[in-house]
């Protein structure tokens, strides 16, 4: 026969069980908001005796190598690997200045802390990028990752970076250097070129634009008198003073505004650069952008290296090495990226 207080006891047990289940279910939700990746501290790298001595806090020195990169949580693992590779292969690593561009809405404190912890001696600045002005100009392309507003930050580098900077090397976050970045930074730009990049004149240039573009004489005449070739915008040396003088940001934006009215290209942030600069850029040896290692933009299949020497490996395309390594389905060349990976594994964190 049940005792008079049994139903109350059962009620308390059910209430306790409900609270436990609720607490257990809600824990991951709050955890995910702070569940950031943790990165190891990189080794310290020092200048060779022949390097010029710079003021440690000087972010505008013309003797420094200036590197601009975008920074966001999704690609932070790639960014730290790229930074480590640049420092490791430099003869004057303490003379490299990094200029990071995150979205204005990103957690800047977390990004700054992550970089500072992994690279305690790194000289860097963060320049928030308000992507609202460009987000309305972005047309959908063949892969959603290409439509991220941060991809378009390179259009605004000359406005975002300090006016005292005259030359910068722009790098994507899905690459590693295996040579001294100072050699790339010293690329001659000639008398008129605004930027330098490796060109690929055997690529089918016409495929980057729609039949609408080529069938319109006013538009297709854009390339008249220019030996226009494809180049990859993930590795560029940019003369920021010439860019500002020629107001090239406005020229790129004008093409993006036209694209919103009539579809003249398919592929994200690259075609406006081709429209403005193709055929007028300073050449860079192909060794400085062994690109396409992420495969095509649809399937991201494994690729081999192009023939010739290698100074920079670039996993442009859909497949990223850290994603394939985590999935235990790496491509052979992903083994060349792995030594630069600073991610703390769960095992390392526990130990």
C-alpha cells in the first residue's frame, strides 16, 4: 500500500530528472559559443646577421616585408599555418610585418589573442573591414565559399591599410611558403604596373566571362590591346600608392555594379580583377603560386604539382588540407601542409 508521501517523493524525483536532462541538453549550446580552436605556440625565429635592424614597433618601415591577409574563425587554422611557413623560411623573420583584415563583426579579441599566443613576438596590426558596402554587390557564384564578403577585402586594401604603406604582399589563408618571402616582396613592378602575380596564359581566358559579355562589343573591347591572361589573386604584390593614385577600388566596384545588372561572369571576386588588371601586371615566376591544390571548385579532387620549382603551395579550390586531414581522406600533397599545422589536438590538450 503506497505511503501518503510517495507521490510527493516521486514528483521530486521527476523534477530533479527533468532539471538534469535540461541542463545536459543546454550545455553544448552554451559551450559551442566559446568552443574555439586552440593553437600551439610556434617556435621563435630570429634574423640572420645580415638583416637590417628595424624599430620593433615600426609598422610602416620601407625596409620591412609587409604581408596582408584576411582573418576569420573558419580559416584561422590555415592562416596560422601560412604565418608559420613565412617566418620559418625567411632569412629576416623579425622584419616581417603582418596586416590582418577581419570582418568588422568578427570577434577581434579572440583573433588577436589567438595570433598573440601562437606568435608572441609577431609584429601585426588588425584592421576591421566593414563588408556591408560590398555585400549588396556580391553575385552568387559556383561555390558558396567564394561569396563570403571577406573575399572582397582585397578590393579595399589601399583604403584599409595605413597611407604610409607603399607595397604589400597579399596572401590567401590556404597556402604555405617554402622559400623566403622577401624574394617575392622584391618583385620589380616596372614603371606602370600596380600589381604583380604569376600569369597563366595557357588557361582559357574566355571561360571566365559569360557569352553575354563576349557578345557585347562595348564590353569585350575592354581587353583590346591587352594581352590578357588569367592570374590567381591569392598571391599578389601590390603597389598601394599607384593603386590609390589610379583609384582602382572604384574601377573594380564599377564592374561589380554592372554584374548585378547583367551577368557578365560566374566566379566570385576574381573576374573584376581580371577586367581591371589582366594584361597590365608585372610577371612573377610560377614557383610563387603552385595553385589549384584544393582541386576544382565543384569536387575538390586531388591534384599534382605543376612542373618546375616550388616556392609557395596554394590549396585554392574546394578541398582544404586541414578538412581532408581531419576526415582521414588526405591527398598526397596535404602531407606538405601538415608540418605547419598549429592546431592543438584534443589528446595534446588532455595531456
